[in-house]
């Protein structure tokens, strides 16, 4: 008997070892070469993907200060290979306790221009520092002193900014000028710096050091926190010390869906990403997009988006505050019902065309990175301070640019926000609530392939990830997912936006004939970062969006 058992045990051991074995190489794709490099340095020091994620997040906060940072928040989708645990780390900002649904409205109930976008009153309580401390403590192997070292170095020694920085600063010059501490750091004698500006962030380096030494408490408690609160209040904000003390990151079950045998794992509320993706993909699952003519395929994608984004506006918000029919919205039966009303030969106008918004430019603020390490641990993270340079406000001495994420709430129900999104009651401002997001860090999994992806882009994030998933489903590689031409419909405004080259002249004509209104954006949008591991053959690939200045490598 013993003789029989031994080979069996051996076989089982070999099987479980191969099942657990990770890829031969690690891969990182991020929006900045210095961040990708920092991630690899941490892996080389014996860190895992979660340690690398701390390093990459922190370096992005320094080298892309217009996109994300300690004054903002984000979502980190994690998969830990040792126990198969998949988790969404929710470091989304929260509304201060003194917030109210009328805080950005005048006496007539109209939104006061820019109040939810510029200056200290636009800032919600940051989640990113808490999330980094949590990631390091619960999932990492290295200390925060090690993983924050590259960010501290770049903040302390400075680095040369590029054209993206210049354009971002130019677009937010006024907001930055309004905050003396922000102007001092991010402008050059009060003006947008020219090319080759050397950006030094000594105060931010100190703040990162404090976080490295004290963890969570180094940001949310003590004299640092009191200074933040005092200065925010002096500048018209409503934070209290209690708001910072109360802030917690949350671990959530990811939102899971399925499309043509692909397992989709993405962000649950308070992000709308996973729900909208699942609903749109369920609608599309009955069609043969690959073999349909391109106009029909795109028409169907647009019609699916229209319906899924409508449900975003109607139902979604922070789960701690609103009951949401998630199970119904993501069920195949619900999608089948919606599909009945989709005509292959005609666009159906969105309801309520009177509230048409005018989405502003999106794409080079907020940031995403994707990582797989050699054990097979995975991270997809999308991080944000909302608009470029967030609120533009820096509390002197902190070096931290505060977010303007409050604008992601339905600031004035029925009126579009900065992304043209029209939110409802589910996303109204309430004390301590998390504002609805579109950030969609995503894993895709088939028996052979594992993909990790995401992008910035405001409300267009979800449609970009959707197009990438459809491209993955057609067996294309990461370079194709990040490069594919982009078009987008979000229910309201009732317009198909497309980037230059995103639709062919024939597709434009064909879609117009079906009754769609089309609008070309003045720029190509998105900055997708993607990683792929093909188990058979053990090949790893990574790609950075050609529209950005990111770096993807495999080592
Ligand atoms: O959470 C959200 O949906 C937004 N704050 C994301 C903003 C964004 O992606 C800006 N884009 N480039």
C-alpha cells in the first residue's frame, strides 16, 4: 500500500507545485518610466507584487503629481497566489463630516461654478496614504522604509518634467496660483514652467518619510494632521481632525462577471466600473461581434454602454449608504431583457436629453498600473486626485496636493459633473460617504491567459476597459488592447464620442445612418497599462498606452 501511495503523493505534489507556480518573468506597466523602474527595484530586493505596488503608487504620486498622490485615493485590485485571495482594496476618499448635499449650491440651488473643483473646499479626505500603509502591512514583505525609498528619492532630488506636465499645469494654472504653497512647488515664479523644469518636492519627501516611519498614523494623526486641517479650514475647507482620524481603507469582494468563458474580476461599488462592465458584457454576450460588420458591432457596443451607464446614474453609490440592485443589474436575465429593446438598425435616443452635459478633456490625470510577480501575485491599481492637479490646493509644509474628488458626487442632482455624468440620489453628498467612481482596475482570466489592466479617463474609463476586454476576447495581445481606437457612449449626453482615428470614415457614416450623434474629441484619450501572462508556453507581455509616456517591461 505504502509503495502505491508514494508515487501518488509525488504526483499530487508536482501537480500542486505547477498549479501554484508563477510566471518565469515579472511584468510591470505604469504611466511613468521612473515608477516602472521603482517597481522592479523592489522586486529585485525580494519584495512581492504588493511591495512593488506600494513603490509604484508612491513614485507616481511624485512624478505625476497632476494625476494621483497622497492627497487622493484609489482602488488596488489584488490577487495573492498563496491562498488565491482576490480583494479590492478601497482607498477611495470620503466626504468630510460637515459635508452636505447643498454645499456647492447657491441660494437658488444652482451649482456655484468651480466650487467642487478648485480649492480646499473641493477636497475629500484622502485614502492613498492609508491604503499604502495597509498594503505594506497586510500583503507586503518589505518595510515601508524600503518601498517608499524610491519615491522619497525622486521627491528629494527632483526630476525633469516633460510636455505632459507643462500642459497639465497650464490647464490648472489659476487653481495652482490660488494656493501659495502649490504655486511655490508646481509653478515657476507663479507661471507654468517651460520644458525641462526640475521639480523638487522637499516637503513631500518629508511627508513620505513620516509615512515610512509611522505608517497610517504618520498622515492621519498628530501635528501633521492638525496642520493639514488648520490650513484646509483657513482656505475655506470644512475638514476636522476627526475626519482624518476616522478614515479607514476597506477590503471588498471584487465584482465578478463572465464573458465568452473569460472570468472578469473588477471593482465593485463605490466604483461603478465592475457593474457597468458586467452589465454591458452580459448584453453583448448574445452577439457575434467578431464576425459582425464593424458598424453593427460598434452600434451594439454603444447601445450596451448606453443602458449600462444609465443604470450607473440611476442606482450606484457608496454601499454603506445605498441599497443597490447589484445582483439584478449584473444578471444575464436582466441583460436579456434589455437586449430585446436593442434594434440592430437604429439608435435609441437616451431619455431626458435636456440635461446634456459637456464632458471636459480626460485622460492625462489619474493613473493606472499593472503588475505580476514571479510567484503569480497580481495587482491592478487605478489612483486619482480627480482633475489635473486635483483641487490645486497644498497645505503649506505638507507638499501634498489635495484632491477635488468631491465633484464625483452628484453635486447637483440632474446636472452633469466634470465628466458630463448625471448622477442621482444614490450618489448625493452625505457625511463620510465615498463618491461614486469609474475607476476599473481589472483582471481577466481564462484557463490559459491572465490579463491585468486599467486606465485613467474619468467616465470613459469603463468604455475603454470594455473595448480592451472585447479585444482580449478576440485573442489580441496587450499592445493591441492599449492601442485600439476608442469610442464612448455614457447615456447622457446622448452622443458617441470618439478619438481622432477611433472610428473609420465608413464607421462614422454607418453609425450616423443608424441615428447616432457623433462627436470627435480634440485629442486621443486614455493611458492604459496592461500585463498578460500566457501559461502555456509561460510567456509574459506588457504594454503601455502609446498615447501616454508610460513604460512596460518584463524581467
Ligand atoms: O473616480 C473617478 O471616476 C474619477 N475621479 C477619475 C478621474 C479620471 O480618471 C481623470 N482622468 N483622466
